[in-house]
């Protein structure tokens, strides 16, 4: 890597599949590198020169697709886009996932993939020697959570002891926030309905790491308890991609978890509102909150670019 002298090298796993492969120190380094790339993008304009990266999408995307595409090109690299969003072109139908990965391994330098099943990413990573980056799966969205904590660090400084409340579905975004919060020393309170809690193995790993870092990961069902005094209030869609058939049931179960003016009033007066987007006005968040002065959703969205550039700079 021609630009490695520009920053302190970070040693990481070859892949980014969950966010749990990062040590607390590596995670902090990556946020620092994101800030450096945001401040001085020109220094990284050749980091990916001569590199080709495959972007595989089984699900729709605006932010992830554009920020990876623009980010890779702005570092001198090239993108090969593989569209698997149509059922007729489903990934693994024409040939096995392992064969797709083994072939890509011979032509390109990395794979960024948005998939329905986390297992697909694991199979790709096991079959290819090149780095595989999770661009969202049913279980995790690590690029999102890294951008979220980078956004909070920009606004509040150190994240140690930062009080973040997550309200809604214990989903992919929630899981990644948990892994990263544990590694960054954040105090994360999660309020979900009883049947939509985050997965036990994610809870167990996050609590194990939290003991080392003095982070706190707390699970509850009462959104008001989670938000009380929080410096950040985060929510996500009640119905994630792939769960559309459950939409009506979910809208009823999650109604008490809507982030509205009344709920935000329980948080710290300087609290920010966060959402990974796309948002559903009138469901998980009201327009007054999403579009109001406390909302930092577009900063989160912008910062996807810098965090992903830092990930690419590090892995390639
Ligand atoms: N937040 C996020 O990943 O957005 P997209 O689904 O548009 O990529
Ligand atoms: N939890 C959402 C996030 C979208 C970026 C989903 O998986 O659809």
C-alpha cells in the first residue's frame, strides 16, 4: 500500500463481517483514520489505484451503494457492480456462493456485499482470500454502526460513558451498535418489545467485551426508561428488508416505541436523534423529530463515506 506511511497502520482481520472482529483499540484507530480522511481526502486519492472491488447487492440500497462507489473511485479504485436484487438473478442460483467467491478472488481485490443471510458472507469469506466487507445482512450492519459512532465522536468528543438509547427492533443495526458500543466504552440502553430482543449470542459477546472496556449494555422493554437522560436516541425501521410479510403485525407491536416529541423530551436537552435511514415518517419516528433540530441523520449518512474509505484504506 503506497500510502501506508501517512497514518499509523491498523492491524485487522482480513474481513469485516460483523464488527466483532475489531479490538477496542482497532476500533478507535479506525475512527481516528476516518477523521483524518474526512479532513484530508486528497492524501488518500491514490490509496486504491489499480484496485477493483466487486459490489454485490441482493437488496436495495441508496446510501451504501453510493458511498462505496464514490468512496472507492475517490481513492483511485474501480467498482464492478453485481446486481442480485431481482429474484430471477438471485445470488447462488446459477452457481454456488463458494464458486462465485472463488472466481471473484481471481479478478478483483475485494468484495463488498449486501445479502439476506449472514451465512452467505461467511461462505464468501471462507472461499476467497480477498477481503469481504458486510454492506448489511440480516444480522449485522457494521459500516453503519462505525459511521454512527464516528458521528457521535465528532459531535461529543470521547465516547467513553456516552449514553445512547436504541428504541425499536433488536435487528441488524441494533446488533452492530451493540458490538461497537461494547468496544468503545459506550453506555447503550436498548428498549425492544419482548419478542424482538437482540440475539442472545450478540448480547453475550457485547456484555463480555463491555466488562473489559467499562461499557454498559442494558436490555429493557420500556422505551421511556431507555431514553431517560440519554445523549443520543436511535431508532430504525420496524420492518427490515426481508421481513416485509410481518409488516402489519410489527406496526402494531412497535407502536409504543415510536420516537416522537414526547419521548425525546425525556432525553438530555442536548440529545441528538439518530436513524440509519431510510426512515418511515409516522411509524418509528415522527416528522417533527426526524426533520427537527436534534436530528443528525444526514451527518450519519455523510459519514458513511469516510468510515468506509477508512475501512478500505485499512484492508487493501
Ligand atoms: N443506511 C443504509 O444502509 O442505507 P441504504 O439501505 O440506502 O444503503
Ligand atoms: N434494519 C434495516 C436497515 C436498512 C439500512 C434493514 O435491514 O432493512
